[in-house]
C-alpha cells in the first residue's frame, strides 16, 4: 500500500500545480506591488526635455500632490493614453510631470509638439539609469506622489478615463482629506 | 479561397486525428486487426492535411493576403520574403500551427519507422499521438484560428515584430519545436507501454532513438536561441533565466535525465517505472512551456499572447493529457516487475541514478524559480519576480558535483564496479585537469575565485575524461589491434566533451569578461584588454523596411588592425527601435559593441564588451548535439524485425556499450 502511494504522488503534484495555474490565470499582471510605495522619491537629477540646461530633481515633486508619467516615443501604448492625459491635465486637478524614458530628445519634442503636451514639465532620462532607481520596468507607468514627495501609488499600463476615475481620483481625494 | 482551404484542411485533419486515435487505441485494446491496419493511413492522412494547412498559411503570407487577419497583423509588403515566410510562426496562432505541423512530421516518421514493432504497440503509440494532435487542432479551431478573415482587408499589414526579423527566426523556433514535440513521441511510447503492460527492455530500446533525436533538436534549439539573443537583443549575455528560456530548459534537463535513465532500462532492465515517469514529465514540461508562453501567465519579453480563454484551454489540455498519463502510471506502474537485477553501490547504475537526481533537482529548482512568483500571487502573498541571482545560487552548487561524476560514470562497470580499475583508467585525465587548474591559478593569481577555479578544473576534467576513451581506442586501432568503438559510446563521449566545452565557455566568459559603458565622441577611443576601440562616427543607412543609424568602430591591437565593425540602431515602423550589436568574432574571444543613445553634440553612449571563450558555449551545445546524432546511428537501432515476445527480465546480450568492458591496455 505504501508503495502504491508513492506512485500516486506525481498525480497529486500535478493537481496542486493545476490549482495554482488556475488562480494565476485570473490575476491582473498590471498590479505589481512596488517596494517604493510609502517611500520618498529616490534622489535624482535629470535635465529637462525642453531646456537641457535646467535640471529636474526630487524637490520639484514636493509641496503638492502630483503625477509622474513615464513615457517614450517608442512606446505604442503611450500614444493611447496621450488623449486621456491631455484631458486630465486640462481639468487642472494635479500637475502631471513627464518622465521621458530611454528616448531621443528630438523625436520626443516633436511628439509633444504634434500631439499636445499634457505635462507641467518633463524630465529627460535618455539612458534610463534614474528610471532603474524608480523601479520602472517599462512604459507607460504612472506614479502618484503626495505633497511630501512620497510615492503613494503606482499604475502600470496605459491610463484610460476609467483608470483616472477608479484608481487615481479616489486616491487623490483621500490624500487631500489627509491634509497633505 | 486558399485560406478557406487551409481552414478546411485543419477540420479534415481533426477528423482524421480522431480516427487515428480511435482505431489506434481501440484496435489495440480489442485486438482488432482491421482497425489497427487503418491507423497508419489515418495518421499519414492527418499529417498531410496539417501540412496542407501550413502551406496555405505560408501562401497567404508570401502573396501578401492582408484579408487574413493574422497575416495583416504580422506581415507587411515591405518585409523581405524570407521574413514573410518565418512570420508564419511569428505570433500565437501561427506558432500553434507550427506545433501541429511539427507533430505531423513526427507522426509520419513514427508511422514509417515503427513497422517492425508489434502492431498493437505501434497502434497505441500512433493513437496517443493522434490524441495530442486532436488537442492542438481543437485549440486552434476554437480559440486561435490563423485563417480568420479581416473585413475590409488591410492595405499593407502591421509588420512583424522587428526583433523577430532575423535569420535566427528561421531556425530557432522550428528546432525548438522539433525538440518539444519530439518529447510527445517519448510520451506516447511510455503511455503505450503503460497501456499494454509492456514496460520492458524492448520498450526502452524502441523509444531510445526517438528520445535521442528529440533531445538533440531541443539542444540545437536552445543553443541557437542563446546565440540569437546574444547578437540580436543587444543584451550581450548568453542566458538570462527569462521564464521563456526556462520553459525550454526544464524539458531539456528532464530529457537529458531520460536519455540516461533509458540506458539503464535498456541495458539492465532497471528503473523502469522511473523512466516512464521521466518520459511523462519531459512532455508535461514541454506542454507547460507552451502554456507559460502562450497564456501570458508570466510577463516576460517573449509572451505576446494574453487571452484568458486560451490559457484555460491549454491548462485543460495539460490537465487531461498529463492527468490521464499519471493516472495510468499510478494504476499500472506498481504492477510491473521491478526485477532489474540488483547492483552494488559502486556501479554504473548508481552513477546514472545520481545523474538523474542532479538533473531532476535542477529542473525542479528552475521550475520553482519560474513558478514561485505565480504561486505567491495565487496565495495572495504578493507578486514578486525571481531573478538570475536565485538561479545562479541554486545552479552552481548543483553542477559542481554533477561534473565530477560525469567524468567517472562512463568508466564504471554495470552492476559491480571496481574502484581501483576506475582510478587507474582516470589518472591521466585527472592529472591533466589538475594541471589546467594550477596553470590558471598561476597565470591569473589574485583574480580568481574558488568557483572560477573549480569551474575551469571541472571543465578540463570533463573534456579530458571524455576524450580519453575514443583517443585510446583510436591509438589501439592504429597499432592494428582489433577494438571496436560502438557509435553509442562514441556519441556519448562527444556529448560529454560538448558539456565540458560549454562549462569552460560559461566559466571563463563570466569570470574574465569585461564590460565598459562609455560616452564616446567621434575620434575618441577606449582600451579594453589590450584592444583599442576608436569611434569613427555615425551615419545614416536604410534597410528594406527600416532606417538606421550606423556607428563605425575601428579595433586595433598593438597598432595592428583587428576589425572594423558597425553596430546599428534600427528604427522600424511604429517607432520601434532595435539595437543591433556589432561583433568581431574570433574562436577565443568576441569583441562586442552596441550603440546606446545619442547624447547630443555627436556623442553617444556606447557599450563595449570583451568576451573570452564565449563561442565555446555554443560550440559545446553543437558538440553535444553531434554526440546525440552519432549515438542515434548505433547499429542496434537499425534491426529490422524483433521477436514478438521478449523475455522481460533478461538484459540484451549484445551489450557492448560499456566503456568498462574495453580491452585492457
């Protein structure tokens, strides 16, 4: 009998694995917890896209609630979220800062000129070495930063009006109530 | 019109596959000769229609038929014709069709070469292959039809993912699939053995060449994939522990274990149920690889399909195929005779058992690392990803003892080995390996770590011990003594030699490789390991469907010109860029230059790498493959007819595959 049990074991292992796969299929890959949530924005200093001589650093993100949107001209999904971001920037709820990731300055400037610029300012990270500290692993990604410069939420994937409604606006309002 | 014919061909193939498995399994069960006689024609017919469907899709690609949705999404008028053809398997639907196409090739081969097997056995094997075919054909027809029309037709098509526009695309996926799908043949043999109760020495002998051929294709596919990612992805590495790479590596590890365990079953009649379990596991892991890649369950650079319906279908298919096989295993395997002849601790059997333990533990570790994020997610503990450090930590300690054993195992006799005999046979390789280790420490002194020394020493040990036997027999033959070197033994030596070369390449490249990231302006130069890299500036070039910036680098050494190389940054439609590194290749070192980003005022970020012995990694892979190929040519696999009944417990008498039985010097 114990010998038989030994031969049944592989089947039990399979069943357990299948259970995990079944659950795995229904997980949303866009929700990846970032270890940076609740922590201050990492110190950085980048040149600005429109003015290479000016810098953009973590102090820019203090004093008010803001969004930081990671984008690039090579990113197809960024094109999809562009209109949503433009509309949201016109509502003037919070400033949106752009974070141009592994990009080419000329094409980035042209892109913003042609499609409209939703950003209050754009930091330019051509090599992506600041993005590594932010835990960015693709574009688009959007961070919600509170008035103390602390990362409160990160969204992976293109922003849609629904994402603004369900993921960002409630959190922004909650932060306002906290009085930060 | 042609696409509809392709679709119809898939439906006919599905019907024939149903007939193939019904007549195959039912005929063998009932002993009905007429049914069993229908299996081969059904199998060949099924394969024919699958190939027809494949041809129809290829035709749609080559003739730019953008009214087919799949073609419109993955091809473009400007695409060179070779890539139009390879685009057939550039995305989900087509790669499934390639899967079935490859299965059709294997099915025809099995139908042709299994005529000398007992008819009930070959019918069962073909019946199981038919069921696998049904699964994949149903999957395609219900969730992923490659022939769906697009109305109105697209004007010129979206284009193939630029990363896939490379000659590697013509070889890597077909080779890998030949290996993956080949495991289904080993699986079919194991299931047929479980069904018929015929789990014996003959079963092992019949399935061994098939397993070897599948294994050598898998080896080829993985080696090629590694090389491809090295030069096209611009990452500069040869292996990334990416989930999709792991998905091909796990079946390879288990298949390697299977090849060795089959040897024991064939020679000594031992490890029977273990061998059957390995055959099932190797195929399950191939299916799992398909599931992981095609369901989008793991996010990685490779996974481009993400449709839960497809995931559920593959999961169900995995559950049914593997579940039924394991159920059969739990039911039938305990009843089989475990008499395989005992063996002493110091014997060939023990060494092969250890081989299996190490390989299976390694495969389990890779599986754990690949699935761990998924399991944590399912348990709601959070989502994390597991990176290369985990795999390096697990893998290196496992491989160190493994490569000690690989040198000894082939020299130990079956059943009862002699320690003194093995020691005397291995003194030359051991001395040479120690010498290589000492030379390395003396040459490099402070720079070497323990792991690096151990790696080089073990590589040398593996290479010299693998070479000893063939060289010794060659020597004897030159002196007119009659010695034979069976092809299976020769093949094994060559395969082990390949493993040694690969370890040498991996160790030396990891240990002594140099990577430098620099900002360079035209005219500036950087020295790396005695090589002077001078940046000569960039200029624009254009290809058939892209524009590119091409940099020029002159490489000199001690004033002498070594090479002039041109890394590119290619800009495809839809703003997709690829980094095409330039490599000055040499047998003992590669010089690798990749163009980063423009930083204004003509300066560019540039990555320069010096990679010693990196070619040995792929040379090792190819050598292993060659070894597998030689072993499949062994005489005993070519016997035309075998007796219908074979004494189960008696080991075959022509067991001349022992190194240990080689004549004494």
